[in-house]
C-alpha cells in the first residue's frame, strides 16, 4: 500500500484544476469552478522522526477494515477555489470572448 498524505491529496486536486485551466487556453468556452466537496477516510498517525507530529494519511477505499496501525476517521469538507491574483472565482478557460458562430454547422 502506498501512503498518501491528506495535504498531497488536496494538492493533487489543485494541480488538476491548474492543468484543466492550462488545457482550456484558446478554447471559446470557460467554466467557473464551483465548490469542491471532498471526502476521505483517513488514519491519524504520530510521526516520531523529525519531532512528534500528527499527520493525516488517506486510506485506500475498502482498506479500512484491514487496517491495524491505527483508527480510521472519515473527514468531509468543501473547498471554494478562488483566483489567487484577483480573489475572484476560479475560471477554467481563457480571457478571450467566446464565439458561437461555429455551433450547429
């Protein structure tokens, strides 16, 4: 099993949003990203090396019944993505105005 930190799972979602925005460059349609609801089964573990810190690790789906190292917990939260430069909503698309003249041809 590969352990994934909760922070890494959230970072992956952020990276995928940036990738989607990059792929949309030059496309005539943009989408506003709404709230992102996330739910994970996590295991809290105390890491003793490098200081005693508690970290949340994402547990693979269906694996929580066989876990023996710690208790699992379910966490749910909603992220509201914002454009860091403008503090406005995050758009997946480009800044050019759309053109529907080619639709329906």
